[in-house]
């Protein structure tokens, strides 16, 4: 058994997948929990996503120069720890 994630952009393709499902060649899993380092965490609903964006927009910003300096210092610390 292999599990894959597909995005189907064509109605005929979706019909073909559904046809394969009725013949028990494939099984469509609607709520698949993906445990992948590329996609960590639980799925977000649209409401949760909108709230996340709203909170991010209201968060205090940091000047670019300050962020550069902070990350340069962190990089030096990490490099010192890994030598």
C-alpha cells in the first residue's frame, strides 16, 4: 500500500479517481493526518488561518537592520557552538 496526496484540477480526472474507488482499486481518504517534517503540525481551518494572519498583522514589527544584526549574532553563537 502507498499513500499519496493529490490536487485534482479537472472534473474528468476526479471522475476517474471516483470510478477507481468504486472498483476498490483506490481509497480516497478525506482527513489524512500528515506526519511530515515538511508539513509539521495539525491542519488549520480557514478560520484559524485567518485568525493567525490577523494576529500577525497586529504584532509589533522589527526594523530590518535590527533583525539582520540579531541573526548575525545568533549565527556567530551557533558557529561557535558547532566548532
